């Protein structure tokens, strides 16, 4: 049985920082393509060593698996505006007056000037991580379509939930957690897959790609949360007469 499945899947966006060669203008027209990360790389080369030096003086790393500063908060590079890039330190409220924090702030303000900012965090990293862990446990009990992910968004100071969620599940999460601590991103990228069902297990089916059926070797993928009316055919895919149904 040949089927056409419209499946919702997560869109993974990969980003990388690195120097890329600009493109050469054609026939003397236009200008070389600018590398969007070039200014950021220059900024990091200049200021990261200074930041690390001052951090290591006050929060030396003795165990690679433990970040000493994490008990006070976190920090990140705000590179949204390339002309005003800066390191942003989010410090937990109860730690703002800690001598080490005040000393670090004074040293970095002196050396980095407007390229550093200290702010009181809305939620501690421990609170955000605890909320993320609790949301993961809830998500694992739900039958969701496609991939999903839960993590802490340091810049927004929220738990980011990426998934295709029904209104019922979304409402349940909002009732269990403060609305301003959860950030939802609905995943709705559609992938059209035409192929043959070659195996079925529990609520999953193994679908062979009809475009890659050649001899004894072909590509196949498992899919979960499949509609119950999709039947199983335990024969070689190439022996099926092309049929069609939609799910």
C-alpha cells in the first residue's frame, strides 16, 4: 500500500560562527559579500580574553564540569546590534551585593566600558532549569506530533518550548507555570512523504521511500503517532502495486 503522509516535523536551524571568504564581484559590478560574523569575531578576539582574565581571578575553574559563576547567575554576548555589542551579566537578586560580584562589575566596567552590562535576573537559573525539567516530564506523557524540545533561553529568561501543541496541552502548561516564564514556539513545518508501509509496531510505522527503492537496498524511516487506519503490509515494497491514501 502506497501512502502519502503529511507529517509535522521540527525544523533544525544550525548556525555557526566563522570567517567566510567574500564573493568576488562579477565583471566589476557589485561589492564583495560581507561576512555577518566578521565584526562579532573581531569583538570577541578583543574582549573575551579580558573578560576571562577577570572572571578567572574571582571565579577560578577547578573542575571543568562546574562553572563557579553559575551559582550567582549567567552571562551572554548580546550581538544583536553590531555597533553596540556587549556582554550582559544576569545576576540573581540575592547575589547583587556579593563582594565578588561587585568587584567583578567594577573591573569589567573599567576595562570594557559600554561593552558590559550587569542586570538583575528576573528568575534565577535554578528556577528556570527546575521549570524546564518539570515541563519535560509533562511533555513526555503527551502524544505529540513530530519532534519537540524544551530548554532555557538565557536572553529571554524563559523556558522555551518548541513543539506542535494542541490548545489543550498548551493551556495545561500555562496553568501549571507562570505565563511569563514559558515561551512557546509552534513547529509546523510540513514534510510530504510518499512511500510504502513495511512494518508496524505499537503506534509507529516504518515507511520506505518510494524514490529510493532499488533492489535490496532502500531508505526507510520510523514515524510515531500514526492514524489507526494506516494498514501494515509485510511484503517487499517493490512488490506493491502503487496505491494511494492520505493521512
